[in-house]
C-alpha cells in the first residue's frame, strides 16, 4: 500500500495524511510505503507527518517504508533516525 506524503501546512497536511492512513490501514497491509516524491525538502511539518504515520502504523504492527526521498531529505532522515543507512555486511 502506497500513501503520498502531502505538502502543505501542518494542519492540512496531517489531515490529508490521516485520511489516507485510515483508508490504507483499513486494508491491513503488512507494510505501508510513504511516497515522498511531493516533498522537495524536509521541514518540521514533514517530520511530524512521518512520525505520526510511523506511530499509527507501529501500533498495529505495520512496517513503514519511505519511497523517493530527495538526497537532502535522506540526509535529514538519517540524522533523526527515520531512515537508516544500509549497513555493510559483517565479515
């Protein structure tokens, strides 16, 4: 199940994301993919959206995956531990 992370103000974007999450979680997917293609750069609004989605999904055991983050977004997401860097295989 793929959900688009909407741009906009915190109130409007969280409301839009919440509606999408309600529909998606009603289907009981194993994982939820958050499409970040509409997000050009990270903001506190985007971080709040991602934390909200992760919290809602974790309460029902659904994994959250991020799709199409920009390089700048990936760097911020890694710093705040919302996106983990791939680990090198251990020898």
